[in-house]
């Protein structure tokens, strides 16, 4: 039995592979949907990276941002209801 050795570069993506893949993706999803998919992929990757590194920005945490706005506005954050001046 003869042993067949594969040539070097088998399994490596060539520019033709990438071009064919891009054409298939464009045909399947269409040009209007691709930018939306790119944005959502980037957002997901950013959120994953932030969760792995443990970093959190104030804008990314809605509860912290809301409580910070309430403190700045001078409204109570303890859950008490304050009536409007118009209703008094």
C-alpha cells in the first residue's frame, strides 16, 4: 500500500475560499442585513470581553446609571413616592 502525502497548504484558506464564502453569505443574508449582523456581532464580542475582564462602564450598567441620575436630580432612590406639586 502506498501512503499518500497531502501537499503543503491543505486546509489553509486561500483568497478564493474567502471570496466564495463572502458571495454565499451575501446571497443568503442580503446586503441590507449584513451591517446589522456586523454590529450585533461586534456588540456581543465587546460584552463578552468586558465580562471576561470584569470591567464595567457606568453606561453598560443600567441600574447604576439610573441611580446616579436619581442622585443628581435629587429624587429619593429608596422607593418612596413623592407627589407632584400640581396634585397638592
